[in-house]
């Protein structure tokens, strides 16, 4: 299942922007929320990573 990731941690945001690529396996720990759906689609699962208790780890290399 795909999730939208919202990161409120500047260090982790920078890491993801520089190193994460489409198709990589990423471990994310944070609070889980479901945003209301729009007229164009169903509700969307979301993981919110805060500065206090979130964690993100890139598990696979690009292209694997």
C-alpha cells in the first residue's frame, strides 16, 4: 500500500530529498492518519513524521 509521507523534521526531510528515489524501499515510523477524500478520489492514508518521535530509513539502493 502506498502512503503519503509528511515530514516535520528538517534533517529527515533533507535526507529524503537528497537520497530517496522512486522505487526504493523506505522504513517510516510516525503517527498514522487518514485524510478525508476529495471529489476526485478516496481517503488517502498518510504517515506524519514529527521532529520528536519520527524515523525514516532508506532500506534499498536506487535501481534495486
